[in-house]
C-alpha cells in the first residue's frame, strides 16, 4: 500500500469515527426495527401490532427495547460495550483524547478511558450480577484502550488537529499493545455488525413478552372474566394491556403479576 493510499484509508477511518462509525448506523437501525419485530412476533403481527403501539402511547414505545435489554444479560452487556466504544470513538475523533505526557493529560486520559466502562459495569452488575458487571466493564475498557493507542500513535488523527497535538511522537507502546489495538478494531466490528444484530433479533423472536404479564379482571360489556394481559401502560388503579385471550387491547383491574413472560414458542422452535 502506497503512502497516499494509507493516508486516504486513515482519513476514511477518522471520518467514520466522527460520524460514530458503523456502530452508529447499526444501533439506529436496530432501535427502529427490533421493537417492531418483537411486538409483531409476540402478539401475531398485522392489526395487533398497531393496536399494541397505540395502546402503549408514543411516550412508552421505547419500553419495548428497554424491556428486552434489561431482561437479557448477554444482549444488555454487548449493547453496553458497543455504545461505550461508539461514543468514545466519536469524541476521540473530535480531539477529546489528550496526547501529551504531562500529569494533567495522563489524568484526563485515564478518566476518559475508565469512567464510562466503570459506569456500564456498575449498571450491568446491578441488573445481572457482579460477574456480568465485571466482564462488561473490562470489555468496554479494552475497546476504549485500543482507541487511545490508535490516536496517541498517530494511526488515527482527530478532526481539527491544528487546535491540538494530533499524536504523541514520543509514545512507543509495547508490541503486544499495538497488536491488541489492532485486534480491538476487529473485535469492535464483530461485536457491532455481527454479535449485536444476532442477539437483538434472537431476543425479539424468543417468544417472551418485553414487559410483565399480569392476571386481571376484564369487563367486556356486562361480562367480567379473568384474563392475562401484556402490560402496556398504567391508568389510575388499573392496567391497559394486550389481552392474550381475546387478542385485543383491554383495561384490567385487580391485576397481579405472573411468573412467566412466555407467550409462545421461540421462532427457532416453531
């Protein structure tokens, strides 16, 4: 590869980082497609999907994706790692990672690299347990560390480098750290464009409701019966939910939570 080709490749990588890279595009596509897929497979598609989203009201639509993430440890952890890396790469491309070797630069670089992985690790630990939290925090840190090495060595340069040093000419990372930084690029790509889409769609098609299933008293005209509802929203002392028995949106009273969130068999078993 010639020097001009290498520089063009680096500029393309920097431009991609500034826009959030492929992770930004994948995250946006998944945020739009996966909740609809989840609802469609769970309740049966067609008019049922429209009724469910109307029953939830627009402000509650993100609850579908949130419910999937906080009930699936592997999906939640991979998503946390990907978001941590995408956000950090986008800020690094704008010069947020200091390249100097002064104490203040080192402290700032350490804070930028550590704080977010620590935060996602704590969140994961609270949701899924300490081992999930530890693994998520370490993975997020490893991917961020690779980004720092790339920018400090000049392999990538921040946008607007005239306002700050583009890299540290005296920085000589150990050979193993250079190899690890290169591996970080591959790992980030695989997590973002392969693992995350597979996990999200697997969760969307697993046959479980994205939120609680409650047993309620439902009144239809003059008839009152017990029914299972997928909770969509709360109204006063009752619940608005998708009635799994009548296949329609119903208002339920005296609701109690059920143990299982399974509605149907997973797609791969059907």
